[in-house]
C-alpha cells in the first residue's frame, strides 16, 4: 500500500483556482474601448447555467460517485463513512437543540472532512474532485438548513 503525504497547500490552490473569476483583468484582451463597461449580453449559455448548476448538485449522485470511485480504497471509504456519519449525527443533534457544539465548530469539522476527501480525489478522479470542491457551499447550506437536512 502506498502512503501519500496530505498537504493543504495544493488543495487550497486548486479550490481557489476553481472559484476564481475568469474575467480578464483589463477586459477584452486589453482593449480600453471594450473594458468592463456594460453587463454581459444574455445568451443561451447564461440561461442554461442554473439548470446545469442544479443538475450538477445532487447529493445522491455525489454519494453514488464517491462509492464508485477507484481513487479511494475500500477501508478508507469505510473510515470516511464513519466520519461522515459522526458529523451527520452532530448536525442532527444541533438541529434538535440538544447539542453543545456550536455551528462554527461543526463547520470546521465539515471543512476538514471535505478537505480529506478532496485530497484523496485530486490526483485520481479530477472530475469528482472539481464537482465536490464546487459543491462545498451548497452542501454546507443543505446541512445547516433544518428542512433540507431532514430531506437528506
């Protein structure tokens, strides 16, 4: 079994690169007459974007893809499942009002767990890596919303 050293720097760079703006700094190829003067024209691409974002964020699909990926070994998947179940239990307790853990502590646990999963995926399943990295805020929103959490 090959052991990998997990580092946060490449992961942070990849996450930041995935969320960075794609607009050039000086507008359209540096032409001062074509700068960022007006809003972008509305076309077919911008109308299809919400459907694509909705389609791309399906928790059940993400779970199925995580189970099916070859980038994470069986025992690692089992350990991750236990950690995810522990976090979900703490969030259930938080929503019930019987937990002492504050939401920022739970957010930190969520971020650390997601970083662990992303570090396992980054070299061997780049597509799932990008999907999960982009879904970070959507996942957290679903976990902190009591009605959306109950539907999971």
